[in-house]
C-alpha cells in the first residue's frame, strides 16, 4: 500500500484531505503521516520515502513562524535539490488561493507536479486528488507483481575457476565482449547464443575464489546486475567411483550443503556428524527437459568426439541426482563413502552449487531458475589429480550450450 505525507498547518483543511483519502482507498493510518511545518516535513523526508506528498503552499518554516507561500515554494525546490531529502514519487500542491495557483503553478509544472486549487465547498479538487491516489495504488500494485518484473538476460553463467572452466565457456561461439560496471570490479563477458528461432542473451563470469560464501555473494551480484532468467553453473566435480566415469555429466536435481548439521559426542567419546540438510530442488520443468538427454547416446557421443585433447575411451553418460556442496577439497575415499552414506543417491560433490540454488531461490525479483551442470574430473580419493580437469570443463560447457540452445 502507498504511503502519504500531508504537509498542512490548517486543521480543517487537513481533515478534509484525510477524509478524501479515506473515501478512495483503505490506506492504513500508519501509512499517512502529518507535518504542520516545513521543518517537520523535512525531518520525515530525511528518514523515509513517500509515494505521495500533499503540500500546502502557505506554510510556516517552524511552529513559531508566520506562514507564507515562499516557504512552500522554497521547500518544493529543496526537495528536488537536497541530497539529504528522499524524493517522493509524486507531489501535489494544494492551495486555497486562486491568485497563488496562477502565480506558482508554472513552478510545479517545471518539476512535472500539479498545483490544485482547493475550495472546501467544491468537489473538483477531491476528484483530482483521488485520481492521483488511484494511479499510485495501481502503479505500486503492478510494480510489486512478480509477473511484471522483466529479465534482462536469458542466461547467466558462473564458473568457480578461470581456467579451465571459464576458458571453456568463452570458447563457445557467442561474440563475447568484455564488460565492466562502474560499481563492480568484476570482469563480465556478454554474448549471444544463436538458436534456430533467434538468439539468447548471455553473460558469463568467474568467481574471485572457490567456495559457497564467494559463490553466494557473486550470484547475488549476477542476479542484481543482469537479471538472468536462468542462472547456470558449469565446471568440474568429484563423482562417485563405480557409479560414473571421467567426463560424465552430472546435473543436480537437488543441491544441498553437505556440511550442514551438528557434531555430537558418542558414549565412547567418539565424534559423530549428524547431518541436517535443507536441499533445494531443481525446477521440475528443467528436470524433465534434461531427463530426455539421458538416452540420447548419439548426442552425447558427438559432444565427446568434439574434444580436441587426449581421447578417453569410455562412453559419455548423463546422471541426474542429488549433489552435495562442501567447503573443502576431498582427497580421501573414506570421506566420499561417508557422504554417500548420508545420501544414498548422491551423484557428485563440489564446492559451490548450493549457493547458486540458494541465491536464485531467495534473491531479488525477478528470480532466475538455477541449474548446476558439472562433469567428473576425479573421484575425491587418493588417486585424485588434475589430468582430466580440462576435459571435464569442456564437457560441462559443451553440454550446457547444447541444452540451452535446444531447450530454453
């Protein structure tokens, strides 16, 4: 609901204005504030932004001053110029003096406001005031309606590593152009993915450092700066040994913080981790679109054959299931087994995905749909190395691109 500030020192006139407001809208009393002097009005505008200010022209500066039209005009101009005053959405001047309306209406018009002539015995001024209030209420309602929020980009892509993850994204043909924002030191890349019926506007960037804290902050920047319809993270992850192979594509149908829980002390003095996960699910429509690719062997084979490095012999597979985000790198098979025991359908482990899901779900409107697409580069055991990172980064980026241009 809108907020209104009435700046009026005449009690009778003020009550007429309040009654007019009540007649046209059910505005809570706490949303209507009163000031009888310029000084009181300034104090309120220093603290709060109002949708509408109804301003009497003849006002005293302070309680012991004489009212004059010059005070009202000076205050109006100060609202436009003072950095301390929070400017209202709309201002209506209200004067009971015909000669003042004739003299000062041009100043109100200069700032795109209106100066209405008040006559207690007539209803014309009330109708004008009601029309403005109706407009502001509708505008406020429409503004807050999520359906009216617009996306600026189709896809926002985030990677945890510059190389090889972002490097592989930027190898996708998109006419990439480096962009910098005045208020943000991050370097972003914008481009467009061509598709049969048009193109998708895309922005991509890399985290300043790995981990969920960094990723959550970065995701909120991406959402706020570019308003993408889809927020996608690509890159590398640890797979579950025996369930997948190097390069296999992992898509999270739910993401959760694998370190969320508590550590209890058992009777024998041993410590035991008791998980308390709050998984966030993948959008059901996205899940069904991705499920189609599980059986598309030729499609997956074509992606694998596009790799220009050392060829891996195993077929490329797509896995959909829960993925855990943890705040540390695992290089011990027992830790993988332990995480698997907490979630038997676990398909992979990485360090940032949950932050993508959480930020997208709880961030600014319009909210993007999060999607986590990673590829297996190791199994988090004692044999962990970097030999397959570039291949996995390529597979993840390539599948993301093909899926986006074919399905979104």
